[in-house]
């Protein structure tokens, strides 16, 4: 009987300790309890491509940080929400916004060092450097992350995208081709070990961007990749960007009617300048085709 009482007392104490309150009177729940909240946030953000209405995901992340203010992944996800829209901003116009985020990045780097998350520190540094177009630093850092965790789909995908981005920045098709091969390898790795940070259809979007950034873009392949992404994804701002970029590809291919339809589908999801300009260009293209002339128009893709 004494043994049973002792066991019961121990179980009771462990239960009390697990749900003890902190100095502010809030429940200090175990670390694993934030997992479902974080999973919901990441799932929503990955689906949206970190663009558009991310408020639901941000609420989940705020709940995580209410319980664990120094949670590294949650803080990185919030920083990513602020970073991603800068993809469509010219470098000269994004430096002030990046400078405002530097304090938070420094905080995350310190957290990563303190928790000995070396690979993740290299990954964050690579992404941060990429936004400054400092691709030598970015690729050196992501290579270190991949070397430390060769089974990470997240790190390998980041390497492929950074290689392709450097190729676009330096007008190097060989870098873009190298990035495409890394992205394909990352996709195969994802299929063997699914993870939360990237979806299979995301690679259609990434490959389309890489192909359209080549000095001689392969427009039919670009359109095919975007169409596959659209078919597999839910309606979102990123899907609108995919429709917009599909419109651009069709214009380059001389398929003006399809270009107009794609631009209209982009605008049906979200009103933004690039899609409106593509709609106008494609309408002009249709008119020129009716007169027996195919007009080639310059336009910019959305990321």
C-alpha cells in the first residue's frame, strides 16, 4: 500500500509540475504542446507561399510565442512573412526595409548559436544574404547547412533557388541550369521523405521562375510548369502571380488569346499592376494578330 501511495504522489507531483504557472500566472505548458500550433502556421504559410493574407498563420505563431517567446522556428516564420514580399521589390528599394529587419535577424542568429542549431543558422544567414543579392555569401552559407544535414529538403531547395537567382542576377544560364538540377534533386528527396516546409507543387513554381530567367527563356516549359502549379494549388496571391506569369509566357509564344485569358484569371484572384499591364498587352497582342501582326511585348514576371 505504501508503495502504491508513493507512486500516486509522484504522478500527482509530475502533473502539477507540468501545468505549473509562470510569474505572469499563465500556464507553463510543456514544449511539445506548441507543436500543433506551429504545424498549422507553417502549413498555412507554405500553402500561401508566404504572400497575401497570412493573418491566420500569424495568429498561430503569436500563440506559440505567447507560450515560448524565444521559439526560434516561430520567430523565423514571422520574419519570413515580412521578407517574402520584398522578392518583387528592386534591390535599391528594399534596402531600408531589410535594414529594419536586421535587429530581428540578429536576435535569431543569437538564439540559433545559443541552442547550437548550427545548420539552421547557416540556412537563415543564406536566405538573409540572398535578399541583399549577396549570392557568394548566400551560397557559401547554404553549402554549410547542406553539409551538416544532407537529408534536409528545406536546405537543398534553398540551395537550388539561390543558384538560380544568382544566375538571373549575373545572367549566367549555367548557374540557372545548376539550380534547376538541385531543385529536381530536392524534389526527389521530398518524395521519399515528405516534410512541412515545401510541397511537391512548389517545385513547378520554382522551376518555371528559373526557366523564365534564362537569357533565352524556354517559354513553352515555363507555361507548362505554371499550369501544373495552378492545377495543384489552392487560390492565393501566389496562384495569381502564376497566372500573370503564364500570361507573359503565352505572349512570348504568340498565343495572345491564351495570354489575355491568363491575365484575366490573375486579376480575378487579385488586382495588381503587373497583371493589369499584361492584360492590356495581351489585348493589344490580340488586336495586332487580327491585323496579321504578332507583337512581342516586354513584361516582368511576379515572384
